[in-house]
C-alpha cells in the first residue's frame, strides 16, 4: 500500500488493554454552602427531591468546609 503523503511510511496497529478504575472522589463535588444555596433556590429540583447529593468526608489542606457529592 502506498500513501499519498511520503512522510507516512507505515502504520502499526497496536492492541492494548486498558483497565479503568472508579475515581476515589465523586465527579460532582460541591461545598455544603453551595449545596444549601442550590437547595434554597431550587427546592423542587430532581437532585434535591431524589437525594442525589450526600455529605462526604474529604480533607483538603487549609480548608475546613464540609462537602457534598453526587451519588
């Protein structure tokens, strides 16, 4: 096979196996203060009504606020 671009001399097909691991911290993370504001502004939101956010324990240096995460 000859490619139209002379700089492309060959193609090598590699088959690799990738193992994905769940993140240790949930993807959606917010402070408790932001969550409380969201809950006051939109009390009928599906996220609030269905209880999708739960308090989690996470430590961030020099930051003492509580966090909520989507579960």
